[in-house]
C-alpha cells in the first residue's frame, strides 16, 4: 500500500515537473511599463533573464523581437518586442488567462477605457479582422487585441504599451 502511494505521488510530481518545464515567463503590467523606459541593452538583459532569446529572423531596423525559450503546451512561444524608437513594447501570448488577468490589472491600476476600433491586420492575401481595445492613464497608452490563425487554430493575445511623451 505504501509503495503504491509513493508511486502515485512520484507520478504526480513528475507530471507537474513536465508542466513546469513548459511554463513560460510572462510580464506583469508593471514590468511592461518599466520596459518602456529601458534602453536597448537593459531591455535585452531583462528579457534574456526572463527566459527569452533574440529572434534575428524576425527582428528588423524598426523592432527587436525575442521569443520564449520554452514552448507552451499548444506548441507556441510567447514573444516580446521593443520598437527602435524605444517607447513601445509589445507582448504576444497564446495564454487566454494571462490576457484576462492583464485586462483586470488595467482596471485595478487606474487605466481608463478610451475606445474600441475594428482593424484588419496581416497581409492582403490573409487579412485578419480584430477589435482593438484602447486604454490609457496619465503615463501610458495600452492597446490589447486578439486574433487566431486558421493554420494552427491557436488564438493569440497582443498587448502593446507605449509611454506617453
């Protein structure tokens, strides 16, 4: 009896560790605000320490992009980018719970809903209809929206935050 309880406990712990191995580091609203103030070297150091790596294939003169080192269970990776102009940070995830928690954090931290607008993103051959929700406080503007791709059926949630200048 004791052996079967021990085996059950070990199996639960090993399954939990497998799930933890797939866990990714996300960024709180406060962290995203702070990242808007970071210069390029400090931004890079911060996101590398959170478990992200530079993604040269999709980075450009306009923005640097980093992907999470670990995949989510749906085989996606969270992404974070910083504009070359330094005040815009964008975070993309497939975690609906993170997105919902961030919406709650916006309200709890004093952001006001500004407007809703429909936008088409993507290329002309595969346009994606989205609804962008704009929030703001005295220091930052935030846009959040979601979309899904037919190719993998995964929903993505995007948070863009920019410091007011």
